[in-house]
C-alpha cells in the first residue's frame, strides 16, 4: 500500500474527505462510492482505540483512501503509533508554538530517530549524513504532517509555524478558533472570515495544503475552496446522519400531520 | 426501564424509527434528537454481536427509545436471548408458516416455558392455570412480537399467520418480497403496490401494527403511511450517511469544476 | 492444562463454583481466593461471545479452576465449539428427551466423529473398533457432559435420560422447574422440594453428580448438599454484587438517617 | 441527559456511589436498584478503554446515575476526553500542587479553550469577556471537578489546593495516604484519622464535597459521614463480590464439614 | 471489490492460501508478501466473531486476497451472513448428503430467495423466469460454494454430492476423514491415500476445484498438487508460528548447551 | 501467581522468550510448548489496548510464563498501569538519561508512592523508614525493571544509567541503535558489534541481565548468548509466521513449476 496522498497535495490538487467515527468495516462502502481521497479519524474527541484505528487505517488504505488521524495532543510518540497503525497522515491539535511543530516533524519524517540525536537533527538538519538521510527519507516516505490552526496565538505565529520544514498541511478548526477569538460559533462574522482567509492564503503561498473542517452543509466547503482551500474536509458520518435523519423524520411527521421539531435542525453534532 | 412501545402500537399510534448499525454509544444523540420511538437493530444482515446488541439495547432503552432486534432466523432461543439482552421487540425474518409464528410467540410471551409444556400451551392456551398465566403475562409484559412478511408464500398465507394470537406487528421487507414476486427492486410496479396495500389493510383491520422498511427518500414512507401503515421504519444510519455524503461531495466537486459521479446517487446500501 | 474435575466428581467429592458474567480477567482473583473448583459461564442468558468465553476458559483453566459453559440450546456443534474454546464441561439447557442427551454425549465424548458414523456409534457403541475407541477416549479425556433438568417432562423421564451412558452431571434449574410445575419461584413449596429431592437421590444412586443453581443466600446450597447434592453452584457475580451493594447502601443510608428501600433487598438478579 | 449531580453536591446533599469495573451493560441493574447517585469508573488502576468508558458513561447517564471517571494522571487532555465520552465528573489522582488543579479546572470549566489563551484566563479570570464567559459556562454546565488528596504533601498544601476556584469535590485516597504517612493500611491509626478529619472539615467549610473510598464494610463509610463527609464512595463491584463470595463459600464448606480459609476473609481487593 | 477467485478456479489455475486465526490487521502483510490468492477463516473451530470476520473479509478483499470462511454447520443463514460480511467463498463442514449441498447452493447462488420459493427453485431450476434468473446471477456473482469432504459416508456419496449444480470446490478434511476411516491421523496409510486420490480425481474431472488442508510441512501440499489438487491450503498462522518457534528455541537452547524438547517438534496445532 | 522470573535472572540463568502480538488466547499453546520463560508484549509499536494486555498478562502469568510489557514512553504512570494489568516486567524504550531510569524504578519498586515523597526517596533512599521500606518491598516483590538501550547517547551514558539502583535488565534495540549509529540495519557492521559487545559485558559485570531483540534467524541469538547475553528475545509471532509462510509457499510454488518471489524472503517484519 503505497502512500500517495502526499504527492497529490504537493501538486496542489484538491482532495476530498469526511470524518469517520463508526468503526464498522461495512461503512467504508459509502466513502468508496463517494470516491474520497481521504478519511479523517479523530482520536482527540472520538473514543477510538488504537486497535480500531489500526483496523480502519489498514482497510481504508487497502481501498486507496488515505487515513489521516488526529492525535489527542502533539506528542511525538502518539504520532509514531498512528504511523505504525497504518495512518498516512497525522494531525496534531491546537498547535501554538514552533517546538511542537518541530517535534511532530521529527516523529513523522525522521522515525525511528528519537531522543538527543533527533533534537540535534531538528536543530540543524545538516548534521544528517547522506546515507542516513536517504534511509530516513525512504523509511518515512509519504507520511503527511498536518497541524491544526485553531486559536489566535496560533494565527499570530502562523509564519513562524509554517516555516518549520516538513509541515505539509493545515486544518483550520473553526469551533476552537471562534472561541479563541471571543466570537464562539459565529462562522459568518467578518473577523472570523478574515482570519480564515489569511490562513488559507499564507498556506497556499508556501505550498502547504489547507482546509477547514465544518460539520454543516456543503456551502461552507464550497465557499472556502473558492477562496483557495484545497482540502475539502466535509462534515462527519455522525453529523450527516443526525442532521439528515432529523430532516427526513420531520418531513414524514409533517406529511402525517404530526408535530415536529424544526428548530433543532441546525444542530451541529 | 418500562417497556412502553407495545401500548403505543396497540392504541394505533404512528411510531417512528430508523435502523442503527453503528455501535458507538455517541450515535444515540441523533436518534434522541429526532425523537424516535424505536431503533431497529438488524442482526440478520449486520455483523452485530450479542454484546453490542446488549450495549445498544440497554442504552436506547434507558433513553426511552425502544430497541427492536431482528434475529437471523425464527428460532425461539434467539428471540429469548435478545429479550435477555434488553430488546423490547423481536422481529423474525421471512416468516412463511404458522408453526414459526407460534414458536416465536411462545418465546416472547410465554418465557421461560419451553419444550413439551410450551408446545402444549401453544396448542391449547386454555391449559394454562390462572396463576401461571398471570405470572407469565407479568414476566413478559411489553415484549413485542414482530414478523417479516417478505415473500409471496407469506402473502398467500397472511390470514393464517396473522391469526396466531400474540402477533403484534408486521414489517414488510420490500427487497425480498419484490424478488419473490419476480420483479426485483421494482417498488413502483403495480403488482408490488397491490400486495403492500393488501398487507397493510389486513394488518390494520386486526389491530396489528404494520410498516415497510425502505432505505430511500422519505417519500416512500409518506406514501405508505397515507395508505394506513403506522410504523415508519425509515432507512438506516449507513444508507442515510452514504447517500447524503455522495450528494454533498458531488455538489462540492461540481462547484469546484470537477467531475462527479451523479449516476451512483441512487445507490441503496 | 489437564482436565481434572471429571475425576473429582466421579469420586463423589463435593465441588464448589459460582457463575461468572464479568469478563474482566482481574475478576479471577475472587474465584481463586475462594478456592473454587469451577466457574460457570452461561451463554444461554448472558451475552458472552465465543471470544470472551475462550479468554475466560483459557484463563480459569490455567488457574486450575475448571470452566463449565452452558450453551443456549442442546446442539452438538455448540458443545464442540466450547470444548475448542477451552471448556472442561458443557451444560445443555432444558433437556427433555433421550435423543438430545445422546447427541450431546456424541459431541463431548466422540469428537471429531460426526454425521452418519456418529449416529451409528450412538445407536450401538459396540461398532467402534478398539483402536478408534481408544483414540476417541484420549482425544476427549476429561470432558464433562452436564444436563439441565428444569421441567416436569424432564423429571418424568429422568431415568430414561440418566440411562444414556456418558452423562456426568445434572444441574437442576429451579426457576424454570418451578414455572413448569405451575408454582413459579416457590422454592419452599413441598411439591418443589419433593421433585428436587428425587432428582438428587436418583443422580447419586447412579454416580451422576448433581447440584442446583440458586442466586440466593448460602442456606439454599447448604440445605441441598445435606440432601445429597455434591455440586455447589452458588449464585453469580452479578447477583452477589447487586444484593450486597443494596444491603450495604441501605445500611449506610439508615445510619445517616435517610430513607431506604429495604423491600427490594430480596431481589434475585 | 442533563448533568444534575453538581447541583446536588453544591446543596450539600449526601450522595451515594460505588466503583464499577465490569463493563457488562446488565451490571447497571444493581446500581439502579440501590438508587445510586453516581458510579465511579477508575481508569487509573482498572484496564478500561475509552470505548468502554463511553459505553458506561452514556448508559449510566441515561439511567440518571452520574458517571465520575478517574483519569490516570492529571493531564487536561485526558479530562476533556472523558467529558467527550460522557463523564459528568472527572477525578484526578495524587494532586499535590496548585498548577495541576488549575489545569484540571481549565479542562473541565473552560473547554474548548486551550493553550496560551487558557493559561492567561487561569491566571486572571477577569480577562474573559462576558459573552465568552457565558458561552463557556453553558458549554461546561454541570461538569464536576474532583481531586484526590492522598499524600502528606497534598495534606500540607490543602488550603492552597482548595483555594483554586472551580474545585467541586475531594476524594480522599486512604491507601496512598496511609503509605505516604508511613503507616500503610493502618486506617484506624490516630494519626490517619486526624488527617482525614481535618480534610473533611476543611472541605465542608468551603462547600467542597468530600468522601473517602474504602473497599471494606459499610462501617467505614458510616463513620466518616458522621464526621462530615457527604460523598459515600463505597467499595467496588469486584471487592463486594470477592469478599462476599469468600464468606458464602466458607459458610457452605463449614456446614458440609470441609476446611475453609477464614483468614483471608479480610482480603481487600 | 470484484470477486475474482471463482473465475480463477473455473479456469483450473492453482490457488494458494493459508488459514488465518489472528485478527490483527497488521497480520495481513505476511499474506500479501507471500502473494496468496486466498485466506481461510475457520469459524467452526476458531472463536472468531462475525465482527472480526467482517473486519478480516473487508481488509483481505481490499488487498485482493479472497476471504473464504468456514461456517460451523451447513446452515444457509450462516452462509448468507458470511457473504454479507464480505466473504468471497463459504465452506460448509462435514457434508454428507445432497440436501445439505442444495441448501448451501441456495444460500450462495440464489440469495435473497428463501423459504418455499427457494425450495421450489432448488428442485427444478427451470421454474426461474429469465429476468429473475439474471438478477440473481448478478446479485451473487463471484460467490464460491465449497464443501468439506471429511468422512466415509461423504466419500461413498461423492458423485451424488458433486452432481448438485453450483458446487465450485471441495476441501478434503484429513483429520476427520482419517478418524471416520478408523485410522486416525495416519495420513500415509495406503487406504487414506487411495481415498484422497479418488476425491481429487473425481473433482477435477467435473471441473470442481479441490485441495486438502494440512497443518504440516509443505511436502504434503506438493504431494497432492502433483496428484491433481489445484487448491493449496497450507497450514495456518498458529501452526506455522508454533512449530517454527519450537524449532528455533530448541536450536538456540542446544547451542547454549541446554536441554530441549525435540520430541514435541512434530506437534500439529 | 508468584512472580518468579526476577529471581531467575538475578541468578544469571538464561531465559527464553518471544514477542507476541496476537491476542487470541489459543496462541498461548505455542509459547507453552516451547517452554518459554517469558513473552514480550510491545505496546510501543503494536496496537494492543490495556484490556488485551491485561487478558494476555493474566493468562500467560497463570501458565507460568512471565509477561514483560514495553510501554510506549518511559512514563511512570504507564509502568504502574501495566503492573496493575498483571505484567511481571516493564520495559521502557529509548532510555537516555538517569532521571528517566530513576522514575521508572520509582514506579516499579516504590509503588504506590508518588509525587514529592517519591522524588525525595529516589534522591536519598535512606529517608525511607524500615517499616515502610519493608512494606514497599513486599508490595512490589518480583517486579522487573527493564530499560531499552537503543541509541548512541544511551551507549555513551551506559554506566550512569546502570548505576541507578533497581535496574534489573537491559534490552538492546538493534534497529534504533543502528540508525542512531548512522549504519541502519547493518547488524554485521564491526562498529555495531563492538557496541553490542560492550553493553553485554558491562551489564553482566553488574549482574544486570541483558539481551537483544532480533526478528531474524536463531543464529543472531546464539551469537550473542555466546558473547554473554542471558536473555534470548527471539523474533515475534508475526515475523516467524510471515517469514516461514513465504518460504513454504515459495517451495510449493517451485515444486509446481510456478514463479516465486525468493528475493523477499529476507523480509523483516
């Protein structure tokens, strides 16, 4: 199973995915039918164990759909475990400083180096001898390093964070970002839009892929792709199901003359 | 956790549900938000183990959403195991003869009687002494006996099957039924519609609740509720998610000027 | 792991056990500390999967505590699967006829013979050539065949059932038996006591071990051991925990001057 | 599922619970029958995965029994994951300094704030603008922050720890505390009692709920409730079962004239 | 995931596989590296649940390695469940009569027909109208029907069994067969060899693929391929590991001058 | 279950083990038949959950085979959790400084002490009063503290690391070590051999047991035992199976005149 997604985003192609939280293997048919490029497995918020992550990574990978896993915190050992389990990309949440990014790059691009030697290499990559450099490049080929930009401190240090060599992609986290901005869940707020626009622009300028994860209608994705985002990270199985179920049941109830609960249709899971 | 759904369908109320195949407990939020009356767990086609069924039954039951479980074949021991696991109703597939129905009723209404004594009671319920009769009625209070009508032989013997005392509800299985009729998946075929109409009518005449399980748009449900069905058994988590994901991704792709795969949007999972 | 329990019950020793439904491996400490001879795993009523049964059988067996598994119905293939999983004994529920017993013996004492050849051997064991007979005896050494006597029809055919060569032990099922007698849960009823006494006596006369499974206080076990039962099948983890928790919490609440719920202390889980 | 326990302990009511380590959903009947206010899930010592914790939290919560989860170490991300899984309260073990408490409060009362912004808010809560403050209060409504006091250093800094705004309750850990005092497991030692008494008094003075977790007879709980504890954290399923099983089996063995093992009846699991 | 193995065996190609009992997804690398055509999952003897079978089937299938599942007994519903889970082929054990084979074919080639209509079709396939026939052929395309020949009664009725239209392949079960012949485990016995030879020959004459499952050295497979077998069903993960581990450890121990246990190296797991 | 392996390695005996990644309980037969002293469970690289680790530890321990668990990073809480789950030994990866070793020793030899008091004891063990010292020694009896030496910085500080009182054994990690040396996977390189030799010698001089983990042929183990290693940590179930399967299938294919893939036989999983 070659890891092919990295090449795709390096070329600047749009890629399409959703967040999967159900670990039934039969679920994969939906993803395959929609010809997704990747699935997103979120171990920060969803109680997915390593074994389930491994099962899902191996399966989606065999189907040609790249598994990207969010780890609960930006610890290098967690990133390594996800690669061992079969992840193609690893996303670290709430990145706010350069040291976090460097350690994540260390885990994803210099495995199995660790400890003092790795710190040395991260400080001055030039110390790596060509043989070892090539070995590590092969060993880690195709691994994708993704970071979450989801707070104002991150926004303010964006250039510094993107400057770390090895960052391949950015996921903008709208919920945490809006809270950090003091305008919780106001995704149409002009300040919010300005920040997102800026992040997208800066990423694309440096050939870093970028997307924003909304659990809402496709319009949000369309909007931001038009602004330059090239990762479409659309909703999740649980949100799509819950929102559509509610709409369908409401429609049936109405047709049958029963009361419904339209007000909760905007629910974001 | 009182079992309350039986009283509801005995009153002739409409009840609403969907098929759940994901066993994440967080999934229950969608069902709760849509104010479902029941969830349907299909162990005939979906690889759900007894332990997962027990987890789901206990959870949905605690949330006030009645769990109805389809067993893979109409064996009484399977029905008993599902009640032990917390099911409120048990559905047996592809019922075609009176003996199957009687044994299912035996399992759901006369537990823990089994063997020769149960056969005797099923032949002539009058042999039950009042004390034991009352004990068994309490012991099995609220258990719902559902049968699948999904073949022409079943259709032809419908009265005979519904005559067995203790049948509470009928689920029509459109896929198997259409195959059995020689018109596979032609759900708009006049012959198919006639058969469905007849089953619904006969059931409601005898105060047997009735519904039909489609994994398609709400229109199918609306149509048949208007014809008298009072069980709305609408789609499944996997179908709703897969169909809607495809539509959403296609819409985004189109807006981005990419090719899509509209033809497969009718997919029924 | 030699299977040693059979020899013990053949000598007529008393053996001690409880029903375990928790599949945490740490649970085994309680069973070990109480120096149990066996644990009882009930796959008829408890949603234990084959994998969990295998985990528990291998663990308890390694600890020198014989695992006895009840299968949901007296089907030979289920008995074979439990032996494959590591069970030392297999209990079949609600036995009422000679054919069921013979097939169970076939599964437990003549594995891997099956089909026509096994039927032939069960009809006339003499057809087995000495070599094969010895091979099968070794292959199945230590396997224990247990049957549930838990209905009046079973009681009436007791001799016939015990006559089948290969039955090693009887578990009396008091709940089902009392229901079958029309005196549900009246375990002090003289008729109930007479039946139990008779079964115990008949079993011991034929060197068949016998016990009765109560989820109540130890007195019930003491009573019947004094009448000749040599299997102490005392309660279950879930019943012991639930009953004692209620007593403890009630005592604490009372001491704190709060209301309690003494009436439900008799609860039998 | 509203989170109601916090209001109860804020009123100073007594609350009752036990530690549950079995993850069978059927186990919940015992807790429900005893009308427990909460169950305690200990992921520090018991191998419970996130998925099982989520299953148990969702189930107990739906039954109106608040799930409180101990995390293995006082890391904020672990606290957040347990809230995501459905916990109502999170207990952090072996708290010894103010910074640990502040970060725990951050995780439980200011989600989804993290990183630099959260540190700033924890230093000077006044920086929070009213809108955001209200949003966060709603978002985290009912979350309970519990800390373990189980060492002499913690005891010595008790006021400092309790001074952190947001601490709702204290669990005293008698085993670790007695070891830290150099008098391991001597729970009747006057020094031990003095320390416990002091902690209870100080907590209640500040309207912080407090309890002590013993896996022994109810007397320990009664004793400390009389001294002011208002959380009854009584034993665990595994301890209650193991202790009572041993007593029962010993009683049966004695009545049958067999040797027993009374000495180990004091066992604390 | 197209099902391609059936076409391969219909062409008479040799196919290669092993039995997999470990359900770690990482295990698949070994199978892939050996370029296996199929893996064999044995739910008769190995405690694999439906969920694990589904996980393994979906994964191996996505890797282009066809999953073949043995069901515990030749019941049609079990065959259907395995196809639902993703199996490409289903093997039924200990087949001894024509009715068993017909029902298995019914499950694998005429799904979703069941009940009376299916019985009718199995009696006289000509009753199937062309439209429905084509629908069913598409619906079941690539499903492989395999039967176990592992007893003398089966051997004696071989022609009758192979005559049922729809049987695609035969697995010879050497252990059960040798026991049924009264020469247990004597796989070099001339009588045993004669029977195997005959079965292979008859199968190949009718274009039915055939193989024999040994958990021993490759020589057994080579021998029988040379006699005409075209399915290489070589050993299992558990046997290969156990046998090779013992050899390796023995070799190391010997080199270190320690005692070893050579006698058990022949062990067949 | 007494923990006996520590005494054995303190005597300087050779001990034999393999790495187990399959969590089927039936797998244990292979380990038992090879009379292993220990099994190695690697939670750093293999997705084994705590529950599976607990199952495996309890089972192997009951079989008299000591479970040694590698934790993903040298955090004391992880070591404690593995002991709680039943591990006899805990291995921490990539140790490079004295503080890591001291904290690991703290977790394994001074449980349940933690926090400030433990730091104090680790600085100056003499502060422990005799009573508490004895209590802790009993409480932690038989726990084995193992460290991974797998980098040049570790090699350079070897004496300093081994000087920490409480280190019982060293596992050399050849892959990481060779990468750290800039000669990846060159296990026959003279520099590599010199380093290994030195580590073995130093460990044995201080009565610290030592071994090196290869997933290759037994020769590697024999070589290093002859140089003084007394822990034989030979391969893994997944490597033994994958390597031998490939050899066997290649041999069969060759005998059948088909192409094979000899070049990949050296694969190291």
